[in-house]
C-alpha cells in the first residue's frame, strides 16, 4: 500500500501493529478514502528479510575502500544498498554485541557483558528482533551463529536453529532455561587432519580436568567449500530460500557465517587470491601514547591457539600469515554471501527482500599491538553495516553518520512496515536510507568492562563524527579513573590520546554529559515492548551480579566443588582479568579455587548497592 508517498520516501510498506492488523486493513483503507487520502494499487506483500551475520568481520572490504581485499559479492550488495561507514557495535565481543543487536537494547540493559549470561535472565519477556517479526506473521528461521552459541532463543524462530555440525539447538519457547537439541544429517568439521587438535592429547587433558585444546590458528584447507561449516551453511541457505519461496509467506531468514573468526580456515583457492606482501600492516603496533595500559589486553584469545608464539608483540612473519588468513577467510565468506544473493535472484525474491549484513564487531590485526576484539578502540568497535531496501533511490550510496547496532532492530521493523516496539535503545535508520545526508544528532556509544588496580570499571566510548572519547568509570560508582580522547580526523590510527591537554577539557566535559547516568539502565524487563509480558518473577529478574555467589558457582560449574584455572577460565570472557581474579580467589595458594574460596574471594559486588 502506498499512501501519498512523501518526497524522498524510499518505500512504504503497510504498517501493521500486529497480525490482527490484517483484519484492520480494509477498514483503514476505507477510512483513508473517506479522508480523501489517495490509495493506489494493491498492497504488495510485506518484504522478506535476509539477515546476514558475519563473525569478527571488520570493515576490511572493497566497499569500505580496501583496495587489496577481494570481496566482489559484498561489494555488489553495497551497490544495491546503503553502506554505513561509521557503524559501531555496543560491545566488542560476540555475545554482548549480538545480544544487544538482537534485543535492541544496550549491554547495560541486557546485563550481558560476558560470554556466560543469557539475556533472558535480565529480560525474561523481551521480544527479540526476529520474535517481533514472527509475531507479525513472518516465518523466522536461523542458520548457524546468530546468537552466541549456547545462548540460543527458541522464542525467536518458527523452526529449530540449525547448525552445520549436525545439530539444531534452541531453548524451549515456554521455559527458556531448558535447552532442546535435535540432530540432522549435515555434519561438517572445520579442520583437516593436520591442523586438528590431537584427540589423545585432549583425552589426557580431560583426565586432568582441563578443557580441550583448539586446533591451529589457521589452515590452508584442502577441503571443498561445502565440506567446511560456512560452505555447508550457504548450501543450506540456498535450499531454505527455495523452500521459503514456495511457502509464499513473508520470511525472516537469519544466516550466520563463522569466518573470519579464528581459526582462519579457508580453502586454498581463497588463500591463493593474495600475496601476503601486499596486505597492509598496522599503522601503529603499540598502545596509543597517554592511554591507560588496561585499555589494551594481552592477546589471550590468540595465544590460546597451539602454535602461536607466546610473546607479545606477535613476531612479524607469523603476524603476516595471520593477516593473510584473515583475508582468505573474508574472501571465503564473501563467496558464501554471493551464493545467497544469487539464490535470491534465481528465486525471484530480490525485489521484495530487505538485506542486512553486519559483522558483530571490529577486529585488531596487530593494530596497537593487539589481536582480536575486546577493546574500546575504533578498530574493535567499528564494524560493517550494509542495508539494502528494494527500490531504494539511494542504492550504492554511503552514510557517514555515526550509527549503532541497537539501531538495526527499529530500522528493520520500520522499513518492513512493522510497529517499532517501545523500550528499544536505538533509532530507525530509515531517514539515512532515504537520505544519507539527513540531519545527524547522535553519537555512538560502545562499552567494555575491565578490572583495574582501582577495582572493576566500565569503559564507555563515545564516538561522534570527529572524536572518540572514552571514560573508564567505576562500576556502580561515579568516579572516572581514566579518560582517552582521539581525533579520528587527524589521527585515525589513534596514536595519541589528547585527553590530558587543557585545550580539550571543554570537549571532554561535553562528552561526559552523554555518559549513561549511573544505574539509568533498567535491570529487569520493565522496558519490554508494551503488552509483551507479565511482571517478572523476582528470581528470574535477578542479574548474575545480584546472585548469591554460591548459586552462581553452582550454575556456572555444576557438580564441581573446586576449579582448576582452565575450568575457571572456560566460563569467563576476559581471560587476563579472570586470571588475576583466580589468583585472588585462591586464598591457600594451592592452584585451585574451591567453592568456598569463590564465595569469599568475590566479596561484595560493587554494582549491588
Ligand atoms: Ca564475534
């Protein structure tokens, strides 16, 4: 239905408050006619959504100006959509970022700042982005990594959440604390024999109570595309698109690709696309001048892969191999994305499908001497965001406004004509899709927790069009223990923090006014979309920080009475800080942490007033 399309409007789909809105449409049309509003043509079907999540992809893409990388398929998606040049995740690590995007709420609302917490602990009745589409009559399905693995959400989908390793994993739609696993026949493994972990070694580790070792950090794979998890996912997605076309119902298909996340495993042909000497090196290989040491980290995620040199910085020759692997893995993913675009064309779905592609956060490839994510720097927080809306007049353009991943939920609802639920933390980007030069008012805010000598802090990093200002604030308090300021125009590599210079104090004060007030974010589900749920039972609304530490120990480490360091780290996202905590907890210094030590060592959480 097109109702007096406004100048510059991209596309207007029927706005339905809920599936019951279908019943209302003839009445609404009659009302509009009586009011003299022009109603033209039959209502087109609501657009489908193809939602593509890429793990650990930084904007190292042709359409973002990289001249070496080969990403022809993502570039052709860019040519039919809007490229958001300054899109920022809310926290540069998988689960907090994905959870925030999929719930439309910041990490301070989801209470997911780590890799151990399900968002339904804090927001039991939250209506997720796909769930909102499901409630509006869409058929919703997920392939491979969408939520962080192990934190799936059965209420989001109409069918089991499929993974390429022989399983579908979901939570029970009624009781989200129950996991449901079903088997299917597509089961591919990542490594070839040489790079795979040694099963005998892992048996020995298991006997000592240690977690299994990973395979190598990279592999030039002898396998064919579809013998690797992402190739199998692309093949499944092509089949699903065909089936969804036959179904004739609007769909929301979420397809996750695991690469370029470590390990960098890609078929040889993608490695062969690059001469490693042509791949650019980081502009700076150490932390910025005048930046606090704890803003960085010790590259633990990378060091956990066998064969990676133990020292920092990573030796140049090995770093070059890793960068080569990252590029190969991106080109492999690009090829898989191309298969989805081809399938949309082949099925005749392209003209009625909104496509969004996002990487869950940025990635450091030795920049600042750092690898992987887990920081508040520009290169870890900035991630690709491409949105293609059929018939958009702005196709192929780029938008420089700072935007946030919490904006994706309201944007997709908006461009598909669904109501935008109350309580979301982001804003629809439709004005920018209609006009990339639209008035910009907002900043993007990312965050990352750290342990410091002065206690736990949350680093809030605020980005406007020119500057990045990061405040490290006490958890649950108001004290700022460190501030960083970067001029992204004149120093895009963030080589020096300007926060100590007197001429920038007024600017820093202005940024400080944008900090989330202490305790401003709700800790329960009270900001769930209106009418979506009942009052929360107190037990489930409690956050892990509110939990009794004994209960937390039992939840995280069921059946255990004491923990080795490896066992402890397996459930902690911030390895460096966690190692320090482990030492602190281990009061009798015997190399293990008992349940009692865990309870005593944690002390009172500063977030609990
Ligand atoms: Ca990730």
